[in-house]
C-alpha cells in the first residue's frame, strides 16, 4: 500500500497500538492488508506507518494526517502531530482521548465493534444473575452446599443504562428470552428495540421497578458516578447489576458494600475504576460478584478486523469528503 | 376434597414429601387445592392423606391406591402398601425408586417439570463456558487479573447427551443463538429439534468434533459412567461440559483431574455422585468449574405446581382407564 501511491502527496496514516494490551486489539500490517482487500481501492496510495520505538513513532506522527490508535497516551498531541486532521480510535470508549484532541481535528470512535460478542456476554450476565450463579460461585471455594432457587427470566425487567451497540444487541437477545426491556439514553425517545428509552432524570423512578440493570454507557461528565449509593439503594433486594461500560459510571465501593451486606442478589463486572484492578480493591473480596478483567465484550477473532472495517469505511468517506461515521462530540464525550 | 366423595370406596391417595428437601419441591394441601382448580372434577371424591409421622404415614400407606411421592425411601413398598396400583414420582429421575416398585404397580415420573427453567439454565451454562466464566470465577478469590478472550457462541457445536425435556428446551435456545445442535439418545433417529439424534455407539466419533457437551440423561444401567476418562479425553482441549442430569453419568474424579490439568476449558455441574457433595470431594477444589447444589433446573415458583398438574392430568386418565403419561419402563430405568 505504501508503495502503490502515485501523483500528489500521499496520505500518511500512522498506527499506534498499546504495547500493554492483548494482541487481540492490535492493528498489524497483516490485519490491515486483509481488511483492505474487503474495501477495494480505499487504501490505495497511502503511506501506512507503525513504529513502536519512540523516535520512529514521533517522526511518523509528525507527518501523519490520520492517526489510527488504541490505548495511546495522546498528551501534547497538537504539537506532536501538527498535520493531523483525523484520529480514529480502535476503542469505543474515548474518555481518555477526548481531552487531547487538538481543535479542528476530528475524533471517531470504534463504537459497534463489541456488538455480537458484547450482546452475548451481556445476556450471559443477565442469565447468571437470574439463575443465582454469583451465589454458587461464592460458595464453591468454601465447599458450601447451599441451594438457591430461581424462576425463569421470562417476564422480568431489565433497564439498559446505555443504548449503544452492546445495549442494543443485548436488548434483542433479552426480548427473545421474553424479558421486558427498558432503555435509558441521553434523551428520552421512542425506539423499537426498547419498550421505551428514558432520560437520566427518570432513573430514580425506574430503579425500584427493575429486576436487572445493564450498564454499557460511555464514561462522560454526565455518566460518571451515575449509579451511586443512592441509586443502588433504590434497587430491589433481589435485583442484580451488570457493568460492561466503564468502571467509574458505578460507585464500586458502594456496590461492594451492598453485596457484602446481601442487599443485592449479585453483580457482574467487566470494568473497574482502575485497571488492572489492584489486589487491594474490596471488589475482589465481595461475595455474589462475577468479575472478568476487561475482556468479556471483546471478540477474540474479530476485534481488530471490525475496527479496521470501520476505519476503512471511514477512510473511503474521508477521501471522498463525506461525513465520517462515529464522530465524537467533544462536549458530550462520546 | 377428602369430604366430597360419595358412593363406593373412595380413591385413597397418599402424599409423601422429603422432609430434607427444600419447600420448593413439597406438595402441600394448599398447592394441591390450587392445582385441583385447574383440573375441575378430577380430584372429586378422593381421600388425600399426608402424614409426616411414621405411624400415621404407614397407616395411610397401607390403604393407599395411589402414592404421590418425592425423595421417599420406598424399601419394602410391596408389604407396606399392599393396595398400591400407581406411584407418581415428583422427580424426573427415578433411579432410586425403580428397584422398589412392586410387580404390577405402575410408576410414572415427573419428566417435563424442568423444561423452562432447566432449558434456560442449560443455555446459561453453555454461554458461561463459551465466554470463559469458569476461568474468571476461578481467578477472583486469588485477586488474579488474567484476561481470556473468546468468540461468540454462534456457529459452535453442542452435543446434547439426553434428549428429554431439558435437552430439548436447551436445543431450542441454542439454535436461536446460531449453534449447531446434535443429540444423543437411546436410539438414533431423526428429530426436528436436532441436526440428528445419534445412538450411544456414535459417542466416541462425535466427541472430538464438539465444542460443548450438555448431559441431561437419566441415570440408568446404560448411562452410568457413560462419560468416563476415555470420553473426556476425546473432547478438544477448548471444549466444556455441563451436567444437569445425574452425577454418576460422568466420572467426576476424571473430570476434576482434567480441569486441574487445564485439559478442558471448563465445566458446569449441578449434580454429583453423592449429594450433598462431601467437603472432601476434589470437585470443590477443581479450577474452571461452576458448581450449583442440585437446584439449578428447578423452578422456585412452579416446580410443585407443574408436578401437580402432571399428576392431576394423569389422575384424570387413571380414573377414565386411559394410558398414563410418563410411564417408566423398569427395564430401561426411565
């Protein structure tokens, strides 16, 4: 690709992977080539640079018009990448990126890459909560035989806090299980996937009526701490909560305390206020809690491929001067 | 009911509950009355006895024509209940009852009562295995942050060992998730719920090709030890196994060893060779294993009601001289 351009300045795209993240997430030249074949012509005449050593990376960054990045510290980006016009994140959550995007540079996120795997895991989490799996897994290391009986999930109510790709994929599955599915988005609106999408102001009135809460909302100034002690206290004692979005949307200390006191049936978490979660966190010791280390919604076989498909779709739009997909509104934070 | 009969000898039905089992399973007079309203006329003119004290129970048993029982030691039943013509078990599994049924007495089981809850829990178990939940719950007490990535369950293959009510309910759900569903029954046959129902002789050829095995088979001379070390060794390393049927169908020591060696992705068990499972069992300490204490397929709100609906349906058939549902073949053991 780097050699196929002709005529005029070639479009320079720099790729940064997070060396501390799992290879599942990495955009490699091989994965890029495979994806480019699915989008014929779009990547023609580009200069694609990787560069993992700081010096090489900085030189390429200085020339790049487009940055394709995952988990990259963008502090000082305006000075480091003066020609930059567009940043495509390979993550859906961009709360750490937004503050560093220079004025006039477009940021797009990877919302949508988690849909199929994330929806399935969300449904798994709701089923686990319904069938008392948190209770069972808490008792196993104690060799404690303590029956807990449940009823089918059909007819029960779930509130989706966040109505994006994961929430919507989960909503479809939950409805197939006969559940009643409510949504909570930034604004109230009708949506055929949900019985109704409510606004944040409705949260307190909804919580006492639900059996489960599924949090997939992005972390923004509006969602930080949205599910605090007050909100957790509004849930019925038999309710369960799932967080697949971002850790700080929930007050995790309050959640650990509720679980320890037996004031909630259970919780399923994939995201935390700090990651990796320190061994000192009370969450590790809280009962009735199923924890995965921020990986449960990420598809092992398709994550990078889906992010690249989105990027190449956007690249075609960019070159044609059309509107990009998944443009982040810096004021909203997603 | 006991007082409404007129003319001729009244039909005597004795009910025995297992005092050591959870109230969920108990047939009470209140539950019986509620169920009888759903089957008008069927329970007219019967004498219904309970009697939990041995003396009272034995006196009633001696007169009973019909026995409705769950988890009751039936040793010496022929002598204790000389007028007995029919035993309705409130359990689906009757391996402990079959040897004590006097010749000429019909035994019917409660197969079917577990369908909705059991199918849902079976699907929960398959999803947990697919999404590496056994790995996550093993790491939590160790405060170990260790990512594991998976792919969606769609397209993967499950072999249902046992094609009764739970297996069939699970098959329907698994197909909705896009899974390939194979069955294994007592005999090979076409069945629209499964890609194909295979015979036990096909087991060894199937195991290397599946991603998951779901065991719901009854315990019979033919199924005891059916999934032994040889069979577990035939499964791919990434595979997972679920047992919701009866503990001794699987060699649980071999399973614990496979899990400890990391030679299987995970297992989900609800049934054990001995129940309650002694604290000395290696299963309690095996990694990548989700264990529930024989309750996961039993519906808290509907178990006794469904068993009573089946009994009253059968009672109507009995009084009309028609063929009963769920008649157990003593030679087959289910």
